[in-house]
C-alpha cells in the first residue's frame, strides 16, 4: 500500500522510519501501548509479534485547563 501511495502526487512515504521503529521494538523488552480508539490497539499486537512485553496504558487522562 505504501508503494502504491508513494507514486501519487502529494504523497510521500518514508519507510526508513518504519524500519527503524520495527528494529527498535525488536530490541526492547517492553513496549508501551497507549489505548487507541477501541479497547485493543494495534500497538499491542505489534509488541506481541516482536516478542516484547506490551505495557497497555488504559486510563483516560483529561487535562485541567
């Protein structure tokens, strides 16, 4: 998909960042997995796939203004 988008006008895909992130998570023992829009997040599955221990951040934090 990234290759298809990179050929279109207005799209620039930097796959170097993705490769660096994958290597970093593979070298880690733990991976922070902040909650997404749903109860599970893709970061949790990526952490498990990289054989790291996912640390799921679940609570809602609201800033006081």
